[in-house]
């Protein structure tokens, strides 16, 4: 996979950017997966546009961390998992690998639930059968991987365009007041002073950075055939950061659009109790007076679930090979991971119905939050190591910013976890 995508030796700025476009969008998928939707919906319905500033802050932090991930991959030729294997002891690597695998399974769990809910909303397929049907995505993965990495990227970008289009139409239908939306991007003291708002804000930030994305990005940026020289790596880093920054700006739009739609449709009508995906679906069309509003919402959810499947599979292979030097056929790994995700969905749905599935979705985000420090801290340590990074080592200002972001994310996740366990 390394250096498998050729780059133009000449051409204008746009042509060069197009050649580098792809890895950033595959990473952006994790920032708009089904696990983020409930938090955005709850934030908009309960507090209107106020938490838009939190979404903006979390997105800025994500851009910085993904840029560091790309920097590590380009400077060393290693992904984050292999860097851990090379620089940490065997027991530490095993512990980090197990933590990362649990996060990937948790992420897959959110995708299974999101896909099952979308199939239920669109085609009235029971959640249990929707979860089972989601296992068939292994055939999609095999087909895409067989056609080359560029085809995989094209598929992901196509689904992202569908999600973007669906929410663009939703926002047009909701017709929010622009000045109020822009005002929402300005931080408010109430976010900190109101315990309920603070809790949701922590949830938004805590669920922003997907741990497996840091492993994924550090590997797939190496698919570009930039010259493996100091000058070539600097060029590769510049284009990789541009690619991921543009892609994550798209993710910012999608997350903001979910919150804005919820705020405009639900909060302004006094429906501050809407906190779940199914609630939002059933209320959108009646409250907007447009039949297709709910359908667009469900289509975007289905696209999000399918898209996340592709990137989680790639991340799983990268993690296993990086930490353990163990290679496994993609379809076998996919079936194992998906089976581990489907089983709890079937059991919980059978016993507790839709409400149990919603709680399981929250639990998956808790597991992701618990794993996050084990990815962020090694990443920041590695990119600030001059002996490892050479000329691409982070400077003092960037290193300080990275540690502030890491400390903030870890601290907020700990508060979020404590709040969940203490009720």
C-alpha cells in the first residue's frame, strides 16, 4: 500500500491537491459516525445553538491531532502502532493493542447500531435483522479493496458527499436564522456554569477524536508516492495537512448541521426532550411539514454507518500488523470484528428493545473515550522526539499546543466517564 498512489510531477495547485486528496476524507468519516449523532441532537434540542462553539473547538483540536498523526507517518515511514512496537516494551505494546482493539470493536458497535437504526427507519427492518444484515458489508470491503486504494477513497468520498447533501437540504428546509447561528459559534459562560450544558459539551469534545483514526491516518498518508527525501517529506506533509484540514472542515459542517437542525426544529418549538436518533427521525417531517425531511436524515445515517465500516476495517488491519506483525486476510478480520459487535446488539435489542440499543450506543462512546489517552499521549511524545522525527519534529509552540490539547481531551474524558459511572 505504501507509495501506491502516483503523484503528478508537474501541474497546478488544484491538480496536486487532487492527487493528495483521500486520506483526510477517510479520517473525517470517524468524526461524523453514528456515535456522534445523538450528542449533537441532544445539544441542539436542549440548548439551541449554544454548543456550536464547542463543536468548533473540538474540530480545531481534531485538525491538530490528525496533522500530528500524518507528520509521524511521513517523517518515520511508520504508522502509530508500529512506532509503539519499535519504541515500547512488549508488555506495553500488548496492553496498547488490546486497548485499541476494544476501541475498534466499540466503534464497530456504533456502526452496527447506526446501520440497523437506518434500515429500520427506511425499510421497517427489525433492529435485530438490521444488525445481522450489516455483516454483509464484508462483501463490499472485499470488492473495494480488490479494486485498489484509490477506489476505496472514491467510495468513501462519494458517501460523504451524500451525507453533506442530505444535511445541506435539511438546513435549507429548517431555515435557521443566520445571525443566531453565527452567534452560537461564540463561546458562552453558560456552557461552564450550567451543569447539563457542560456535560453535553464534554460529551461532544470527548467523542470528537476517534482513537483508531490516529493509527489509520499515520498509515494511509504513506500511500502517496512523494519523494522519500527531506524536501519530499516536507512537501508530502504540507499536502497531507491541507487534505485533512479541508476534510475535517466538512466534518465540522456535518456535525454543526445536525445540531443546527435540532436547534431550529426542536428547541425553538419547545421540544427540548429530543435526545435520540429515532425521536429526531419521527419528529422532523411533521414539524418541518416536509415528508422527505426524515428520509434524508435516515439516508445520511445509513451512509454514515456504511462509510465508518470501511475505515474501521482498515484501521483494524493496520493496528494488528503494526503492534503484532500479524497479517490476517481482511475478510476474516472483518467477520470476527463484526461478529463481536453484532452479538451484543442482538442480545440487548432482544431483551430491552430500542431503548437498550440507545444505551448501548452511549456505552460504545464510553469505551472509545477510555482508549483515547492510550493513542493521544504516545502520538504527542513521538512527534516531539527529535531523534525519531528529524527535521519534521514539532517546534516548541506546536508541542505545547499538542500537550494542552491532549491534557484537555484526557481530562474531559475522565470527567465524562466519572459522570457516567456515578450517574
